[in-house]
C-alpha cells in the first residue's frame, strides 16, 4: 500500500470533488488510502489556524492566517511575492514559533512539536528552495528522505520510481545534474519516502516550462487521488486553482480570499488582482 500509483484516475479532479460538496467535510474513502477515513470532528485533517508570528524576534509576518487541507483534497495557496505563503507553510511545519494560533493534524494540537517530530506524525514537506542534496545521487536523496524509518524502504522507492519513471533511469546520477523539473520530482519523491499522511509543497513547479508544469500537476493529482492530501503553494495561480479543491489567496500575511478553486477563479476581485483579469 502506499502512494497508490497503480491506481489510475477514474474521475475528474478539481472543484467538483465530493469532499467540498459534502457538508461534513469528509471525502469518501479513496481506493488505496492508507488511513481509515474517519470523520474529522475537530476540523480539517491539517490546519494552521489563525497563525500570527514571524521570524525570531522580527515583526509578525503572519496575521491571523489560516491554511488547511482535508482528506482527499488538494488545497492551493496563492498570492503575490512576499505575501507570506512560504512563511505560512514553514509555520505549519514548525519552523517558526507562533505567537498566536495553532497547528492541528488529525485533530491533535501539534503546535509545540519540532519539524522532525511533525515528520514522524506524518507531514511531508518540500520547501521552496534547497529541497534536494545536489551532490548526492537520486537514490541517495530518496534514502535520505526515509531517515525517520527503520523498516524496508525499497517498496516505497519503487512506488516513487513508478510515479516518476525518469528518476529510476537516473537513480545513480547526482541530483544536481538533473533538469529543474526532474529535481522537483526528486524533492517530491524524497518527501514521499517517509510515507506521509499529508504532503506540503512550496512551489513545486517553480522555474519549469509549461509542459513540465502540466506534467508535475498531473503527478500531484495522482498522489492526491491515491488518498494523500496535498497542501501546496503555487506561483502559477490560474492553473493551480483549476486543480484545487480549496484555494487561499494570501496578501500581506492575511487571508484575502478563501473558497473552492472554482469560486476563486470566478471571483472578479481575485481575477482582477491576482489572475490578470
Ligand atoms: N528567514 C527569514 N527571516 C526574516 N524574514 C523573512 C525570512 N523569510 C522570509 N521573510 C520575510 O517574510 C515575508 C514573507 O516572505 P515569504 O517568503 O513567506 O513570502 P512568499 O509569499 O513565499 O513569497 P514568494 O512568492 O516570493 O515565494 C517577506 O517580507 C520576507 O522578506
Ligand atoms: Mg515563497
């Protein structure tokens, strides 16, 4: 069991996802889902709730910012440069201390946990920068990703190779020699090696061509379809909102707009300010 890559996509993705329309906020169990599909009475599966805080003793960057993702969903965070998207992701991952607000995973308050302990709880995080070891081979990068595991990681590695076949081909090559899109695959693969319960991606398509972007989005959809919720920041706002069950527009550390991907794409304010009309 695992990433569910053997499970083809049967139906459409996007805003018609049942987990959005279901008032209980609970998607139906997906084939290949690793966890039991339980109702989440405490809210979304992963939530950074009303987060306020900044770096060290600096000024607050986040001001009551909320981002969340539920089971079976892709949630997308968009907004201008410097809006605090990466900061919000880092806050959810435990890389800055919050003055207010909380982070909850599957109903449990994990606000006090270190990033490493959050990984153990099931968070997989791909940061925006420095997300691979360039001097290590592809395979070594994936092995490093599995650092918290002491069981056999070969099956998971095979699943990652099934998801990203080019990585199997280049497994012995230094990751630094790969193309931008391939490096991003290594970074996502590395995060998948912990067998996370939720995947957090900060600009997984940064710096890649439109074709490679489409391809990466397809793989991300595939991952989400396998039952792994995906919370991601995206610079390609329009394309990302098209595949988003839920979208957040952040501006200056605050939630400016929240809705289904479809709602946000149709919102004249959002279109004018963030999608180029
Ligand atoms: N390590 C840091 N220490 C201090 N301030 C930081 C740090 N990282 C980011 N900032 C500041 O926090 C604010 C939000 O930055 P952040 O990187 O979260 O924005 P972003 O929305 O991810 O932008 P981008 O679209 O460029 O990735 C900016 O004013 C930035 O200068
Ligand atoms: Mg960023």
